[in-house]
């Protein structure tokens, strides 16, 4: 004896789970990939160590090296300030673009997680209904067996 809920649960097909990581990577333009690459590298302790080392080396060289070998005179360090500002001017928008892309990816992952959760909840409801139906059938069988005694 098959109830309608049993038939509908067997007829129901599951939709494949989306891999938003692949979707996200496939939809990136070349410039967006560059922005992500820069964002992922600049936001590391390694990059910070490089910048700190470069700055300390630059300032020490131009402070203590022989006067004829200094290329950015102390105390102004005009060339160092100029180069640092240019780096910041280029990196800041690229980092912001990369962070926006990472945020978009994060939102897509959250949406996909929500879809999986909704699907799982539907499956659980179906299983619970199936178990309730089985419990009802078992109770009916037990009742009939008791009536025969």
C-alpha cells in the first residue's frame, strides 16, 4: 500500500548542487583576476615585511651611507615619499576592487549554503513524513494482529 507522499518522494528529483567557487572563477575578467592576485598578496605578513625592510634599508642607506652614494637626501627623503605614494595610489584601488570581488564571492557562497540548507530541510521533512507513514502502518499491523488474537 503506497501513499501519495511515498510516490511524490520517489518521483522528486534533486537538483545538482552548484559549485559557486568554480562559477566565481569562471566569471572573473582578466583585470579582476589581477586585482584578486594583488589583494591576496598585499594582505600578507610577507608583503608587510618586504615594505618594512625596503623602508628601513632605504632610510638607513640615505642617512648613513657616504654622501656621494646617497640618492635621496636626509631628512626629506623626497624620492622615497614619492615612490611610496605612487605604490599606495596604485595598490589602494586594486585592493578595494579585490575586496569587493571577495565579498561578492562570499555572498554567492552564503546563497549556495542557504540553498543547500533549504534542500536539506525539505529532504528531512520528507524523511520524517515517511517515518510517520511507516509508524502508522506498523500501528495498523499491530492492531490487526491484536484483533486476530
